[in-house]
């Protein structure tokens, strides 16, 4: 079979997906053959190698020359509005890849706006010779994207997915329980009129965190003022805008819980713009414990989500999932612990 020629006259090299289809195997099996893994049967290996020759398939030679032994070629796909979250996740994944001899490739899916975009994006990663992919929220909650990735047979670890059940593997925290714990922390310190900034509408973590807030308020017998619940987008500016509306009220809250640190930093900026001191006039808490939480003044009391650890462990989880077809008895959906980190942004009220 000759190489395909595009309208521009350029050669279009065969993809790993086409090799898998011709050989009648999964893309994971093709990847194992390329990496000289012993888990592939000789007959299967021969079919894959014949398909590679027939299609004149050319894997990413630079990556393959670097990869050896148990090294993996791992992709991370993302489209997340919080740079702080992404940087922490990336640091963890990069550190583990460096230690284990894996190679990490980043793919920005921010161009994914419409359903028709997904085929081009999935085609891009499926043709890159990746052994597996780390899927960052909110992409890890996108049913259409996940179904397309499943169709092409690329092993994935979903980070903070919509659900922990089903096939594949995932890594997450209990957002609802963590937000409930933080709300109880404020209530224990005398706060009753508490504002809440919800995160992006398209991320399930936003709804889980708000649910935890609602549970704690209900158990304490406290009513939630609808005017003190504002929608944000997990960005600094959206947090500032949400707080502006709350602090313009005659009966302003004594505390605001923003459901990520970027928005909490925006809340603190809004408080200063309104002539309010934090925490003397209003308490503010966040969620994630990204670097901005300790870089701003006053330093932010927040929920520590082990983001870097999630990136780190997701690499090992993917490697284990790829390297062992017998997953019986293994925890394929681990849930990591969180903690409240007390700093300077909360005051006890009478």
C-alpha cells in the first residue's frame, strides 16, 4: 500500500490506528510491539510488523529512540481555565515521568469548541504513537471525547472524572466531602451568613463542591441566601466579579467560600476595592492550595487538593494499567485525601 498524497502534494504517513485496523488488533497492542514488550504473542507481533511494513508506518523516531525498556510515551490533554491547577498537575506528572524514564507530551485541546472538533483532535493524538493519555478535567468529564478515545483504543487515566465507575481507570478526590468540611470550618468559627462562588458550569467538581456547601449549611440549620451564591468560571476575574455583587449588598456576608484559589484571590481583591479588610471585615477561603494561595496577602485558608500528587500518581496508574492486562483485585479508581490548610484569611466571629 503506497503512502497517501494530500492535495498539497505532501505525503500523509500512516497512523497507528491504521496499523491496528490492518493487523486486526488494538492500538495498545501496536504500541507494545513498537516498544518490544514481551507480553505480545509471536503470531500477533508478526501480523503487526507486517502491517507496519505494508503501510510504511513511521513512529515518532525521536520519541522511540529516547524510549527504552519500560519507558512509555505518555500524552496529557487539557483544556482547563486555571493555570495554577494545570501547572501543579504538570509538575507532578513531569517529575514522575523523569524518575521512571517516561516521556510526556502535552496536547492543548482549547480549540475543542464544537462536537465536530473532536474527531480531528482525537485523530491527532491517536496518530502520535502514544502509549496512553492522562485526561485533565473538564475533558475527563466529556462523554463524547471519552467515547472517541475509547473507540481508537488508547488507554487513559481520567483525572477527577464525572464518575468513578465503569471501565478504564481514574484518579480523584471527594469534592463534596471536602467542601462540606470547609463549610463546617467556617460555621464552627461563628459564620452564619456565608457566600459561595460556584465554579465553571461545565465541570462536575463545581456542582459537587456546591453540594458539599449546601449539606453543611443544612445540617447546621442555616439558610442559604440565593443572592450570596454566584457563578464563577474558576478564574481570578470571575471571582472578583462574583464578590463585587455580594459586597455591594446592604447585608453583606461575613465569609465567602470560593470553590478554587484563583477565584478566592479575586474575592480578596474585591474586598479591598470595597474598603474591607481580610479577615477583620470579611473572611475568605478557597479550594486547591495552588501556589497563589500562599503568594497573596493575606495568605489563603484553603482546601489542599493534592494536585501535584494526582499528576504524579496518574503516571504510575497509567503505566500499571498498560503493563498488566489482568486488573483483577486492583484499585483502578483511587480517591486521594484532602486537608484544610489554615492560614490568615479567616477570623472567628461572635
